[in-house]
């Protein structure tokens, strides 16, 4: 089968000693299953993390082991169409690449990296689900996976300036910071842009948006298309270089922080002349420098919890920053979910799952561990620093009839600003 050959060729090109060792040490203990929200939400063993790398495992076993060579002498049939369909479904629709399974694995297998490699092979073989492939094509053509053109972007900014009365500078050179939003925020959560502008104004930060580097979302990360993934990062980094900024500030998106940090410097082969910062780091920096202050009574009487986004907290290490912020605005009423921090349950919407209609039913089942966490503490509001997580929480709370507010952390900070704080203090 042609797909078999393409998959095997891609995987074998990446079959170094690390990969072979990772596949070889799996003890089939099943502990990774208990760490996966898709398994827990369904009870279906098909959705265990180790099953999601089946095409990768099979390619290595059949081509690089004696057992595989012997088997190939008798089995010439290749993979069935159903098997290939199942591989695609498991890799893309029942996994967010959250890496919680890697944290649980007693053998230290980096399942997240293996699942991402599995997606890359499927993409190279032309087997990306249509929903994700179409989004990548839109991002390539328009600069946005949601089809937000430059004209629509600029019109949206004009609307926000009028509605919110905020300054949203565009393409201003030689400022300190380039802020890169996501199409999700622009369309679904425009309040995030207004909140960012208010925080920047209060802190006295010199900043700009970019018409060419306006998108931090990278749908090629989800699809596994490594060439397009690099191209989308290049657009953002070149905008920063052309504007001469000191840093890129990435807003409420988990995978953008992970992708840009990982690819940007590798893209140019040199240390970049600017920093890459997440909005959580920005806000905490402003607080520690005394440039903004937050009112401790801003959310008095409201029980608030925080959802750790997998790519920001578990993989990005931004664990204490949101807690530092929330302890300031809700010192008496901030409450943790259990487990939390790097052990937090994935919401089930990231990694392209929320963008795939084929996964709508199962992602609601994957939200069940979050439902149980929330029911134990009964918060009034969930705060997160990832817009995809925010969308999943909104869908999940509606699906399970939960009366809970879902907020982005930038909006929380903007609402709690002490307005008398001197600019640049």
C-alpha cells in the first residue's frame, strides 16, 4: 500500500538510537492509560497513549528488527484501509499531545514526542484530516487558520478602538515589544486585545502589533506539517526583526509559546536579538517592577480557580506566574483544583482536537476529568491563559450544564488594575 511506504520511509528517516530505545523499553504496563483523559472519559482501551503511535512502532519493528524481517517474509498484505483510518483517528482526534502520559510513564518514554512524530509521518504521507489540512492552507494563504485577512484584522482593530477606547498601535518600529495575538482571540475573545492594551497602557510599555506577524497560532503544529510550521514561525520572527523590537509577547495560546520558542532560534541558526515572552511572564514582570498594581478586592466573594494549560504549564514551566497573579486579585478566594500544576488534567481541546469536528463527541468525554475536578471545589470562575482551553471549558460547561464563568487571565488583570498607578513607575 502506498501509504505504508510513505509512512515507513518518513519514520525510518527519523529512526535514530533514541527513537529505537524509546520504543523498545515500553513494558506495556498500561500506566499511561490512567493519565489520559480520552481513556478515562471513555473507558476504551483503544485510546491508550501507546496505541496512538502504532504506525511508528510498526514501521520500526518491521524494518529494523529480526522479528519484523521474518514476519515480512510471510505477510505481504500491508495495512488495511481501516487500520490507516484508525491510526489517523487515534493520532489526531483522541490526543492533544498534552504529555501527561509522558509524566506518568515509569520507563521515561516521551510519548508526546513520539505522538508528534507519528503525526508528522501521517502528514508527510498526505493523511492529515481535512479539517486541519484546510486550516493550514488558509493560514498559508491568508495568514490565519480562520481566514482572517490583513484587511479584516485591521478592520477588527478599528472596531475595538472605537468600542473599547483603547490604543492598538500597528506596525510601529523600534518599540520594546511586538504583541502577537491569535485569530481565536480576535474573533472569539476580542476583549483579550482590549485588556492587553489596558495593561500595556498602565505599565507604560512601548509596543506594537504587526500586520505581517499578526498570528501566533500555528495549525501546522497540530497537523504535523513541519515545513509549514517553520514558515509560520518565520513570518512572526521576521516581523519582529523588521520592527527592531526587544521581545515578542505571545498572548493566550499554549502551543504558540512552545512552537515559537522551539523553532525561532533554530530557524536562523543564531541566538535571536529579541526575547520570546508569554503574557504571564509579561504581567509578572510588570508587577515586580512596580509598573502595575492590582486591587486585592477586585473579585471579592468570588471563588476562583486556575486551569493549567498543558503547553504553558506542564511543558512551558509557567507554573507559579499565574498563581502569583491570582493570589493578588483573589487573596482569600483563590482555590486550587486537584491535581494541579504539571499534574493538571488536560481539558481535552488542544492539539487541534477542538478544531476537528470529527472529535466533537469524544472531546466532551475527555472533559469529564475536568468536570470531576470542578465539582469537588465548586468555583464561581475558572481562569486560564490559553484561548483554546477557554473555548473547551465554555463548550464543556454548557454540555454538562455547569454554571461557571470562564475567563482569560489578561482580562482578569485588566479588570483588577489600580488606575492611579503611574505609567512606567
